[in-house]
């Protein structure tokens, strides 16, 4: 009796836990997840899809395909077997039905997931009397790089520093968090998210921070439990501070100069002794002649030294002439790039022509807190680029032309000092003050009051930006160390407010 009671209980428990399989109905529906299914790059994932009510799906047709691509399937099950064609070759050898067709489970298993696998999938099931389909959304997460932190002295002073954090290669968009030594989260306002052609996201943020507030800062970039963290001491580089590498380099140069001077001194003494010995052998009996010849010999040596110095000066002069000739031939050496304006970045007071080659102000200056400039559609990150801008020397209002970085362009065009520290390398003009460049403090340029065509040459590889009078070939100024965290630049234009246009040639 006890054994019979135990067997009955086991049978009842099994009946309650096993899904009830019914006969094939005429009408059925599909049950899929309500939200997206998340997985990681290079992993395996199951796209769930079940019949409702549950019944044996082996006699049915099961088709998985990308949305709006019915004929190119990821997997096709029909006539009790999986068909090799027509199948999208991207899924060959990576898909299978592993849920159990006899139990009404038609879920698709996808292995070695790639970024291209992201998106909507359609689960399609049909019988002789009925068909049904449902959409399953797949998202693929990718963990990006370790955050890169940098510290620079804030231009506004006050003992604060500008701390920047950037990380790339994420999908989808991650969350960036600043924390101090105590682990307290620091609120920030400036953040930029950009995507590359593969859809991977780069995130960057910066904040003004007082070094006295914490011994160190941490920047964490996280996504669905995966996180990358870096720390930095919020200390600005000290002016006049010598690093070990700089000290060793200077010491090596000084030693090299000292040994060179010693070698020249020894060589000169030996040369003078040989010449003196030769003179003594030839005129041994004529002491007076010897004494008279020494000054002549020394005079000859002096003349040789003067000639040598003149030759060195001539060589230097020839070098600078060649350099000037190279600058004059800039148009021939580096043909102009077809630079166009991006109307989406233009200020509300600016008008960009349909050709995207001309911009001018269409109304008077307003009191908005955003900067009045427009960026190029072109992005520059490598190679050598040259373009020309037609400016009017009759302008009575200030204007500027140059380049800026994605780091600077992404701060919602907030008004900041136009200098390299804030990501701007520009040449400016103001009536009465003439031309200057945006160094800190600004560097005034003399001459060229009648400038009509401004040539701009950007060498991304050597990190140099140069300005020229394109009509005369005169070199105006060059910036060195033009660089940023993103290493991507835009051309930037800010025409005068007297409605005189800028035109890109």
C-alpha cells in the first residue's frame, strides 16, 4: 500500500510539471519575449519562440528571417528537415533549432554572435490551414577600451584643472561615472557620444575640478554589468618642472658639445704644431723670416675661418630661400580639398547656401550664450589637407577661420576662449587691430591688411596648422602640436556680422 501511494504521488507530480501537448489545432499563436534579447559579442544566444497552445511542430514549416527579408532566411525547416537553401550565407553553420519541435518550441539558437547580427528577427510558423509570425529583437553588447584620462590646467584659473575621460568601442551607449577618493559620485554636464561606421560608440566627458577636493579621481564606463575604470591624480603639470627624460636629454647634448669643442681644440693645436715644424725645417737658419711668416700664416688661417663662416651663412640663406619657395608653391604641391559646410552646425543667425560653399550672417548679433560659427561636413584625422576661404578686407566686424576638434565642437558650442587649450586653432581679424592668431596670449600679425584669399593647410600627421596669403604665397603663421584626444578635426568658420559672406573656393 505504501509503495502504491508513493508511485501515485510521483505520477501526479510529473503530470503537473510537464507541459500538456495537444493535437494540432487549426488556429494557433506564437509566444515571444516582450522586450529585446541581450547578448555579448562572440557568444551564443537563443531567440525564444513557442507555439500557443503547445503542440508538435514537426509537421509544420518554421522559418526565421530578418525583418523585410522573407526569402533570404537565417533558417528554414520544412518537410521534417532543415533546408540548406535559400539561406543567408552569413548564418551558415551558426544557427539551429534546439528548443524541441515535438514540444512546440521553435526557438532559434545563434552562435558566434557578431555586430551584424543586431536587429529584428521574424519567427514564422505555418500549417496547411494557418500561419502566424512574431518579431524578436536582438541587441549585441560590446565592451569598449579602458578609459583614457588627462589633466590640464584650467584657463579660467582659480586653482582648478580640466580633467578629461574618453573610451571607445562600446555598443550600445554605455554610462560614464566620475567618482572621488571616497567613492562619491561627481555630477558633470559635459559629455559626448559619437558612433563609428560599425555602430560602436565612443564616449568622452570632462569636468573642472579643484585638486584640493580629492587625492585622485576615477572615471568608470559601464554597460550591463561590464565596466572599465581608470584613475588619475588631479594635478596640473607644473611649469618649469623638469622630467627625468628631459634632464637626461639636456645632459647628453651638453656633453656632446663639450667633447666636440675639446676635439676641435686638440685638432687645432696639432695642426698648428705640424705647420710650425714644417716652417722650421724649411727656414731653419732664418729666425727673422720665421717670425715674419708666423703672422702671415695666422692671417691665412683667419681668412680661411672667415671664408668658412661666409659659406655657412650662404648655406643657411639658401635653405631659407628654398623653404620660402616651398611655401609659395603650396597650391601646386597640395591641391585643395573640396570642403563643404554643415548647415546643421550653423548658428541660428547664419545662413548657409545650397551649395554649402558660402555662409553669411542674416541678422544682427544676438545675446545668446552659444558661439557663432559653422563647421565643415568634412572630418580630418590623417594626411595633408589644404583649402582656401575668400574673405573681404572691407569687413568692419570681427571674423575668424581655422580648425577645431571634435572634443571642442561637442560642448554645445558654448562660448569659451578661442585658444588651443579649448580645442581652437584660428586666425582672427578685427577692424583697427588687424590680424592675430589664437595663442594664449594672442599673437599679433603684421602686414597683409588687404588679404582677400586665406589659405589653410593642415598636416594631421605632423600636427601642424599653417595660414597663408593664398594670392601672394606669403606665410602668415603656423601652429605646432595641433592634437586632441579624438585626433579628429573640423574646419571652423565664423563670418562677420555685417553680412559680408565667406566663400570656400
